[in-house]
C-alpha cells in the first residue's frame, strides 16, 4: 500500500511540474484566429501592431498563443468560407481585418468574441448598431476618424485655390469607400468644390479610371478602398504624368507617391486594437461593453518628392500645419 501511495505522489509531482513549465510561465494558453482580406502594407501593419500589443503583455505566438491566420487573397467570396471554418472551432478571440472579413466573421461566429480593425464605418457595415455600447459579441477599432477627412479637404481648399473639382477613384461595392467619399464631398461642398467619381469594380480598372479624370478633375483623391489602394501606383503614375495633385487617405499611399493625407500609422491602429483585445483576454471584460475606438494620433503628412512630380509648390504655410515635422514631412 505504501508503495502505491508513494508512486501516486511521484506521478502527481511529475504532472504538476509538467503543467507549471508548459505555458511560458503564464499558466494560460490563448487561441486567436485572424481573417484578412488581402496582403497590403496598411493591413499587414494593422496585424503587426495587434500582435505587438499582445506580445508586450506577454501573449506570444509560439509560446502561449496559437494563431490561426487566414488571408482571402482579395477574393470577397473567400471571406465566408474562412469565417465558416473559424466558426467551427472555439477561440478566445477572432479578428477581422477590413470590412469584408469582419462582416463574414460577425455573421458566422457566435461562440467567440469578434473584433474588427481597418473598418471604416462599423455602423454602415452593420457590425454594430451603437459605437459606445455595441452589445452582443462584436466590437473593435475603426480606422476612420471623420475629422481626418474634413481636415484633409480643408487643407485642399485652403492651399489649392485653383481646385474646383476633386476626382475620386472608387469601388462603389466597398461600403467604406462610399462612406468616405460622401464625407469628403460634404466637406468640399462647404468650399464650393465638387466631386467627380470614377468607378471601378476591380484593380485592373484603376488606371483607366484615373486617366478618365484627366481634364475633368483638378485634383485626385482616394479613400481607404482596398480595390483602389492595391493599385495606387497606377494612380500615382497618372497624377505625375499630368501634374495633378494626388491626395490619399493613408500614410502608406503617401509614402509611395501621393502628395498628402491627414492620417496615422496603421501599426498604431493595430496596436490600439490589440490593447482592446487585452481587456477581453486578460481582464475578462465582455466585448459588447467595449466602445468602438478611432485613431487618435492624427497629423498632416506631406511627400515633398511627390509634390515635385505633380507640379506642386510646397509653401511654408503647408509645412507649418504638420505637427511632427521630423516624421511626417517626407523628403
């Protein structure tokens, strides 16, 4: 009998030791799924920022975090397939990066908290019906602060007095693009500036749409439109060849060759979403109790090289509007 008791004690101690050493010291394992519409610098930076926030709090992939990353490769029909697969398992949290993946996850996943990021208008996308108190199992981080669009349109009106029409290349099948275009149009209308739309249905049509604005628009603007942003280099080419000022809604497009935006770093946006996720994972808060966040680090961003390509004279008054001149005036 003593031998049996002794053996049981040894086995118990071994099991206790194994349990204590198998989870990076935290004692808790996490399982998270991510669905992303396409590989793109802004969306990738969102994901990187999200994971960095988790890592800074001790939740590390390969240690105590099992990550299920899925990419729809730009095909909207893949969003539902991915969401259905994710719904078939239990996760501590799932994240949709961009509107399409978020909508699919929200419609399919009912047994896990569903977060979104890089979504322009969560209300219009019907992800939530209240930004302050979403309720249910869905909330997240919107990547659009309406104030950023207003500030950029005011910048155009205040510094480009010859601009009477602004051309917008957009995929009207993307709700975020439509919402942002409407916000821009309302802001420009106050300055007596009209919007001219050039619609596309896929990336291959973006260059032709941009070319159709030559002679019809005094400046070009694009929203956070995944279809258009994926082909932003073609819009830059048209703007440069025709000396048309080109304005974008994201920093990455400005770094590539658009002249200006009022924006933020998508890494910071993702990090903000990650901090929200930690409230659920670490503090046990209900996702429906967490308000939808928006970017809070807005600044004017100028690309001086792009200005030269597009025939723009950058004035001291323009530069003075940039708060962080070291990082947001790009040479």
